[in-house]
C-alpha cells in the first residue's frame, strides 16, 4: 500500500492497523520516503539481516556457546592477550 505523507498523518490510526498485515509505503513529494511496518515484521527483518540466529528465548547462538563454555573461552582470550596470535605479523589485516 502506498500513501502520501499527508494521508498517513491524517489517518495514522488506520495506517497502524494496516501495517499489521503488510508494510505501508509513505511517499513525500511523489517519492518513497518511509515504510511503516509492524513490530513483528521489523523483528523478523532484523533477525534475517543480523545473520545471528536467535533461539525462542531471544539468546543468540554465540551467547549460548559462551554461557556453556565460558571458562574455556575466557582462558583462550587470556592466552591471546598474553601471547598474541601465532603468525599475526604475516596477516594482511
């Protein structure tokens, strides 16, 4: 659905209801300006673009790994802090 900025302003409540079903594209001066979408759609978009899969409880795979192997990860980080990374001087980054 495409609406003008004036129409979106005048019918904001209706636009909020409408965006629960599909995104509402708001045009200003005849050009696409903004998109109004539901919070659920926004969360799904963030999950897709972040590249980090989330569990139903909202915890990322990295957070789950760290909580399970915290001692080992901390030990590895300490070793890197003390000795650096082997071959680091040969890496271009």
